[in-house]
């Protein structure tokens, strides 16, 4: 089997009411899915891994629009380099956006870890 590069897409802020502990729980759920993908022989990636440090640096420079300007666009650029997308978790406009982008790029979209080879 050739390893796939798979973007994990799930809720980040959705359903959290801005509560940092709930946001962290969402990130941990995506990270657990990424670990499962890695253990299956794939290369998992998360937009958060790339976007959040960039957002932090831009915000430190006084860019108040950093989150909107960086968060989803980075994930979309990353997804363009991926072979597939794994959608996890509950309702999320952002994660659904990644699924739409993946499909528009002809990428495979998995909705359950059990579907991933």
C-alpha cells in the first residue's frame, strides 16, 4: 500500500462557545484521528498545525484579521497537496468546507476511519 497524505478535518471552534477547553478537546480529537492514520501507515496533516502558529505570529504583529485571513486558506492550500480528507466530529462549517474543497479537487473523502485502507 502506498501511504496517503490525509488532511484531518473536524470542528475547531464549532460548538465550543469560544471555551478554550472545548476548543482544545476538538483539537485533541483531530490529533487522535491523525495518530490513528499514522498507525495505519499514512501521513496525516491538520490545518491547525500549520495555521495556528502563523495566526499567532500575525496577531503578535497587530494583525486583527489574522484568523480569518489564515485559518481556512492554509487548510485549503494544504489540502491541495493531500491525497484525501478524513472528516471527523460533529457539525462544523469549516470542516464541511474542507470536504467541499477536497471533492472539488477530486480528492477522496473518508467519513469514518474504518474506510481508510
